[in-house]
C-alpha cells in the first residue's frame, strides 16, 4: 500500500538522496538521475503528477516494448527496470530496496506441463532479467492455484479461472503489486489466445487493476 501521496519530483529527489547515501558513485548517479527524469515525464504523459500504484507495471511494459523493438539495448532496459522497482519500494514502504530482486522464480512448484507452458509464454513476450523473474513467479502462482483447484496437473485455463485468481487470490497475496500481477495475466492470456486456446474470450489487456477492484468493492 502506498505510504503517502508522493509528488513525482519529490519522490525522485528523495530516491536520489537514498541512492547517494547508499554510496553509488557520482558517475552512476547521473544515470539514475537521467532515468528518474524519464519516469517523471512518463508519469506526466499518463496524466499523473503524483505516484500511482500502477506506475511500475506501466513503465515496465513500455520498457519491454522498447527492448523488443530494439529502441534501447537490453542492459539499459534492465537498469531502468531496476530504477522503477527501487522507486516503487520507496513510495510504497518508505524504504528504498537495493536488493537485486523481490521474488524467487521457484516460490510456487508446478507440474512439468505447466512449467513448460510458462516458459513458452515468457519467451513469446521476449521477457528477460527481473521482468522475466517476476512474471514467472506470478504465472507459477496462478498455475499452482489452478492445479490445486483442479486437483490435477492438467489445467484448462478459462476466463473464469483467470478472473477468480485475480479477484480472490491476488488481493490477499500480492496487494502491493496488483498492477504488475495484472500485467502478467495479460501476457499469459495473450499467449494462450494466440496459441489456440479457444476457452479464453475476455480481453484481459483492457482490464485496469485499480478501477476494476474499486468497482468490485462498491
């Protein structure tokens, strides 16, 4: 949950102070400053002058697209993923997380069939580095949920199953990262739809996490 309402410029300033205090070299600090400016501009273009919970998911998706179309190199994209992740941790916890990643890709153990499908979905979207690790974790979470519910390794992915996972499970386990979790569901549904899964009809790419959950609570 967001600790307080952060003006994006103020968030950037405090973030850079923590980075400097952490001991990052001045030449590297300039790179952090440049990415922070990009993030502020990106947020402004989205219509937000203050931090919002879906910012990281939106920015990650934008960076992944730039990596895919080779507008930026993979290494620079990975660095930008790291900066937005660190800014998110500051905004939502009050502390800048300097660790390399949040999740273990093996946190949820699934069947070999589901694991193979997950890898294909990640490859389909050309995901690498931290983005791949995080998307893999959410996908494994979903398939662990689906396998436990079906009591079998073979999972038939349907709109209802994805929606139940998003509505019933993620708000309890991933409350602070719903935007990123929804992005994972979008990636998975797109891959399945484009690979002959006729059981999926809904367009999850049009689903907005915050608006949807707010409407569900009314």
